[in-house]
C-alpha cells in the first residue's frame, strides 16, 4: 500500500485531528482498505444480504512503531494470525483471537506493527451490545478542568467518514436500519475509532512521532450522541495513561502509551 496524502488527510478529519500531513499513530488500520480479501466489506455490486461477517467483541489493540510513516511512502503489508487462547468468563467460555499486521518499508524495516484481539463468546454479540445501551436517562458529568474533549455529540456521519477511509464497512457501524433489524439498539462506533480519537490526547503529550508503543483496552461501546473526554496521567519513564470516558462518566477505553526510544 501507499501512504497517500488524501488518505492521511481524510483519516485525520474523521477523528477530529488538525489537517496536517503527520501520519496518525493508528493509521496502519487503513491497510484493511487495500486488502482484496478483507471480510468486513460487502460483496461487490450488491448488499450484505445474509453474508454478514462474524461479529466478535474487540477487546484490545496494540501498536508498535518503528521509523515513522511518511506521506508518499510505499510499504508492504504482512498479515497473519497471532495468539489463540481460551478461558472462562462470567458469560461462559471465551475464545480469544489475535490478528497481526505489519507495515514494512522498502528497506525491510517494520514501520508499524499492530495486533487486534477479539473475543468469541457463548452469549450473542447482539445481547451483550444491547446490555450496554442506556435505556433510562442518566445524569451527565461535564468535562473536568484537567480533561480533553475528544468528541462532542458523536454524529453517525463521523462514523461513516471513519469507516469509509479505513475500509471497515461492517454495517453495524453505519447502517441503522439493518442494525435495528438485527436487534441492536443503534449503530455503534468501531473500537478503533475510539482508540484513534483517544490517541489525539497522547499525541498532544508525546508529539506526532513520539509514540513508541500504544495499547488500548476497550471497556464499553460508544454510541451516536456520545461525548468523549480524556484524562491523562503521567507514568514511569515518560509513559502516559489515558482514560477515555463518555458523558455519563463510564470508562469506554483505557490506553497506555510509551515514548519512542532515541533514534
């Protein structure tokens, strides 16, 4: 794939970042749009029908950064399965599945590696999702003085902008009629959208190319209308911890970032 200027600008706009040509720390997910066999795209020339891809819970994502990606650079994309393991949870047996992607420069050096960890559960994804929706009104907690506002009143259009540039066209992220027909209360944000907007807070602390390792754990789904804010805590050796919450003070994402080593 090529790190295209238009793709970088579209990605930054989709996550509310300033329009510059610095490649965002989670931009590597755009590789999905280049993958001819990517499952989360509808069959060419027709709708999804009964061929929806399996929907798993996205629980964790990590990025390891080498030399930064630059606009115009062409990289090779290497994909493959990572770890597989199981354990018992409150909802029954949990099967963890990791997929790994590497973007490798022409010099053979890995620019960025990322791992996606999903969980296959005995309970239906639909039932787990419906349980996180807010059926009753709740008191909102306004942003605190030490918090950064990442998204205010999340619009479905912003989700469309994000899935369009990343290639993750699973209909549960943009097709409200289909989502509700399948028993979901609404469409919901991809976990990677939440991580991408949270990474803005990390970049503000460590700099555009200052992130060496980024790891997030997804705690709750994000729905249209949500407002997301982040609080940042300094960790050891220049690391930072970021808590991303919604307007009801529910933690939706926990992120740890480590700075890049000197080069």
